[in-house]
C-alpha cells in the first residue's frame, strides 16, 4: 500500500487508498504526496539506530530468509536492514516514484541482487502463505489498520517468523483534549502500549519486545529534514492553495508534537508467530 514511515499529514490523503478507493484519489493528489516526500531519506519518525535495535530482537535469519518491508517508501530503513541482516528483501509500496527511488538506492549500495522494490498494496501482498521469515513495517501499518494488518499479514509468515512494526501509540491513559481529538480524528485505532500488546497476543503472536522511539527520531530524523523539503515544495507549487494547505498541516503536526510529545509517539512492536 503506502510508505513505511510516514506521519499523519500524509495519512489524511492516503489512509483509504486501497484497491477499492484508488479511483477516488485525483491524479494530482497522487503526484502531490509523492513529490513532497520523494527526496527525503526517511518519510517519518525513525532512525538507523532504532531500526537496528528492533532487528536485534530477531534471530534465525539466514542467507535464504525472505523478508518483506511493507510500506517501504524510498527505502531508508530497508537499506539499513539489508546492510545488517542476511536474506532477500522485498519492499512493497503503493507509489511508483518511491519504488523507483528505492531500487536506485539499492543499486547505489550494490544491494540489488537481494533487495528489490515492487509497486503493490498492503491489502493484497504478492507472497505465498508461510513464505516470509520476517515482516517489517515502520510507521505504515496504520494505512491498513494495526489489528487488521496483524491478522491479515500473519498467514504470510512461517511458524517462528517475526513481525516488527512501529505504530503511533499513547504513552498515558489520559491526555489533553487537543491532542487526543487530533489523533482520534485521523486514526481512531491509536491506543496505549498495553492495549496494542494485547492485540498482538490476540492475533496469535508472542510479544518479543516493545520500545518507544526516542524524541530524536522525530526532531532530527524527520522534522529537521522536512524544513528544506517544505521550502522547495512551496516554491515548486507557488500559489497553489492545496500545496499551502498540505504544508500547513505538516507544520501544525510538528507544533503539536513539540507541545504534547510526553503523551504520544511511535512505538516499535516485535512479535513472533508460534503456530
């Protein structure tokens, strides 16, 4: 479906872009979103260090392992995985522009023999049942829904295979109305960490590890690079009200994060399929 590590100004435009609804998305909107994020190394909160920390909880990968990065985007996290884990990796993303960049990035790193990006949807994955040793998805499972993704993707995992996803989560039981309403409007499935872990167990996995992404994943690895992207984007679409609104929504999200970051953030969830 969509990109791996995106924050929610993007989700407002893409959360319903499955096969049934794609005809409702104007071609301009499609290119609009892709243009904004295309030249960013990482399209949402995260970092190489966090990717490697999550990878450290996963064992039994070999040169013959099959890994899927669902919602891979341009592949920032995928290339980190490929440089530190054996096996063959398939990146899946809805946007052809992202996949083109993904495959060029793999080629630049001489990873093209075992890393390949393909255009596809996360609700119709091109894998056989029990084909995969690891499913990876940084900041993208919300596009299909956390619970739905856990349940529908499980069939593609071998027994003993892992799933590792980062997902927006509440850190507290209570939070200010402004930030609560903001997230609930965009993604009603946002929940506390214990409730997310309970859903993992209900879906038939053993929770292996859970950790909160540090603040630097938002401020330095996501928002700081976006400052330049916004400037170039507004220059390219000068006078376009939709572009201005899109950038304003990104600015607003950043402002809310800086004000309410103690109440929410991304959390990495790593789990194992046992039967």
